[in-house]
């Protein structure tokens, strides 16, 4: 019972991320910006502070472009 809250929260996060319906769904190094998940192919951007900062600056400068992009 000690870890019940952690297990429950983890299960809910898994289900929100797509659960069994999306087995390739988000794992480590995942970001969602304006309801769009950065695809796994661009995951290295999340691990590089400079690249991630540049991405956030681009989104801030052109938010409507980000909302309409298909990545």
C-alpha cells in the first residue's frame, strides 16, 4: 500500500499517453507543445538545451505556424 498513489498516478499517465492503443507512445524525452507531441524522430532536440531553446523561441515567434505544422 506504500506505493499505491504512485502506481495509480503512473497508470493514469500511461492511459492519457495512449496506453495499449499507442504502444509507441511517449516515453522518456517527450514534450507536448500546444497539444502537439514532438515526434520520437526529433527526440534529440529535447536532450540538447540549445536546440530546445531554439525550438521554443521559434514557437514563441510564430505560434500559428506551430499549431498548423504536421512535423
